[in-house]
RNA sequence: GGCCCCAUGGUCAAGCGGCUAAGACGUCGCCCUCUCAAGGCGAAAUCAGGGGUUCGAUUCCCCUUGGGGCUACCA
C-alpha cells in the first residue's frame, strides 16, 4: 500500500491584494507539496459575490507569480478537478445539496435576518453561545408553501446532530474537541443559491482530493463545521494543520494600520521574493539548525510541519530588512541593476539620459552592501549624479573652511588633472600622495576632498566615489564648491 | 458573554523532567576606518503569576491573568 501523493491547496478569496498572512499560507503549502513531490492547487473562493472581484484575483495571482509560488493545478492552468473558481462550480454544489436535502441531513430555512438577529440577542443575553435553535427544522409542506407565498427566500441549513463531540485532529495543535451543541444548524447555501465558505470548501477539497489542509489559525474554530459536512456527505476528512497567526506590532491581527500588509507593497518597495519568503517562513516555523538565510530550494529540502509553532508571531520589519539585505548581498551586478531600475527612473536619475548603462551598473553595485530594499537605492546613488553639490549642512561647510582645505583641494585637483586613469588603486595612491605632499593627517585630506566633491561628510569610500565620478565631473564639482565658498 | 487556540529576552525563537536556558534581529560597547554603512568581536536582556505531580520543573496537570481567533445568508 503506497501513500497517496500529497495534495495541498491555497484557496484565497479575491477580496483584496495578497495579504502577508495569505502569502505565508501559500508558501507553507507550496513547500509541503514540493518537499513531498505532491501537487499544489490554487483555487479561488469567490462565493462572496459582494466583495470578490476579478481584479483582486489578478492581483493575487500576480503576487504569487512574483513570489515564485507556481501552482500545478488551478485557475488558468486547469487540471483534472476543475473548474477551480467556486462560482463556476455551482452545479456541483447543487448536486450535493440535493442529496443532503433528500436524506434529511439538510433542510430549508425561511427565517429572516431580523428573526435570526432577535434569536441571537436573546441567547447572548442568557449567556449562551448565539446559534441557530432550529426554528425551521421540522417545517411541514404547508408551512413551507406559506413562507414561499410570503415571498421568503430559503437558505439551506445542515442538520447538526446534538450532544456530539466533534474532533479535529490537527497536525500542529493535536486533538481539539468541540461540542456540537455549541454549533447549531448552520447555513450551507445562501438564499441566492450560492454555497457558504464552510460548505463549498469541503466539497471542493473532497473533489480535488486534497490530502492536507494547511491554513491560518483563524480557521480552527470553523473546522468542526467542516468536519460535520464531511460526515454528512460521507467523506473522510483530510489532515488539518492550523498555523499560528501573524500579528502586528501591537499584537493584534495584522491590518492596514500596521503598515504594509500586502505582498505587492513589498514588491513595490524593492524587496526580493526570496527575502520576503525567507522572512515569512521563519514566522511560525523554525529550522533545526542554526542557518537562517535560505534559498527557496533549500527550504523545499528541509521544510516540514513538525517544527511549526503554535504561538502567534509578531511581524518585525527590522528582521525582514536584515534578511532581505542578506539576499541582496548575493545579487550580481546585473541583478542589482534590474532591482534598481524602477527606482532610478522614479528618482529621475535616468531622465538626463547621458549616463551609460555600464556606468550605471557600477554605480548601483556600490549600494549592494548598504541597502535592505530597492527603494533605498536612490538615496545612496544620488551622490554620483550632477556637476555640483550643495553643502549638506554647517558641518560640511566648516570642513571646507578649514585653513588647510584650500591647499589640499589644489593638490588634489592638480593630481586628478595629471592622472591618466582613475581606478580604485590609482586613486588610493593619488590620495596617499596628497597626504604626503601636504604633510597633513589623513582625515584633514580626505574630508575636505569628500565634501568638495560630494557636499557631504559621509558617503561611499573615496576609492569608490572618485573613479566613478571621473576626472571631468570632479573638476566641475571642485570649481562649483570653490564658487560656493566665496559667496 | 460562550467556545477554541496560545503564553521562553523588545521581536523571531531552540528547548520536548536534570542545561551556566541555544541562535538570530534590534539595542549598547569595542575593533576596522577619511565618513556613513557593511563586516568582526563582545555585552545587557527571557521561562506571566499561583497551586499541584515529581527526588527534581521552562518542560507534565489545574487555576488565574494576559493575548488572539471563532461565534454571519464573510472567507
């Protein structure tokens, strides 16, 4: 007897961009599938007609693709158990609903929102769990006709057996028992004929032969309802795994006010898919060794639910920044350039059009060890652009106003003019000779030059800065700085 | 309110009855250095509280407290 292949899915509802929590669920499922050689399915749960949109669906797919989490079956790519969009599966659900109705495991309910709300209020007042008490459980044909005549639209409810323990055997939480009395007959088909989440999700998982349902902990309390549906249709339950939630800084569920919560925002800020994924996988899961920086391939090899954490994790941007920085350090020059391009354009650095690509590549490469995301590139490369620099502050001005500065700059200028080439090595030698000729301490030499050619008292190493600026630009900047000082 | 989950430094976390309670981010200090970073080294910092069980509890059980989730014709 061979184990069935592992089949997992990510089933977002397209009501907004891909949330960071959703991305982690997708990642866990994807890793599980890849690790075991199984299948990863993408299903769209769009039964909330009001809030679902194709636009969101596109956004989610785009984010998933950007992350590199491709799906083996699902929307767009198809598969043997489609369609993979729930609103296109209405006939399928109808079939199951009819069977449930025929067998008496489900029934029509004609209660109105007001009546239901009233019932909830009363139960809550008595300190009991608000739930449906079964008003329409035993309706006669006459009563149904009467309601129909009133123009009421019926929902379909599942008949939930009383006094029953509903067991959820969870891969990360162990056995969790719920009392069926606390659940009540819940709606499986809305009055417009569209199934509810707790119903559709089960039918689909059965039909799509899903073996492992891995999702956020917010679904744990809903799982007994789903188990009840499995039992009603006579299907075995898959294995469940409820992963802890991702919380905001204040320990409440991540939401807009916690800053960027969608994958596309991180993409926009120039985070790398590998960096974001690496950060996400460490939230609620830990590797056995001490390594923390992983490629996707490495994660595929070692990931399992065994080390999934039960406690919720706070999203820490500082750690994300560090992890992403580690991934950026591994980029080559071309990859760096690719990462930088949108920000160079945005920052207007390419408008001048007079910069060679090869030069730009070198400039961008200087930022590699200093940034944690692409959006930080402009502030680091600004110093390489333009023919003159404004003095950053009084401290910078003071450096140039020092007595020895003038002499240093003259020496430097002279040597730059005479230099045949400006490379890291030659600049190093050149600067050393300025130190020697002036007899000044290094700092008294480097600083005035730095400020004169960059306007700032901080920045890239001189052996990086000078060659990249080139003789022509340096001379212009020196002239500009002198001009400024006179004024 | 009811039900369910969770509880190790500021944050992510290892630990699975006996440890000086790992590691990482962040913080601080030192080194490197023309500067800012990066990098290297080092430091401070944790078992929520109370009961049990046990020769021995961070670890097992109960209670309290705290946090979170669910309680929809949302997913």
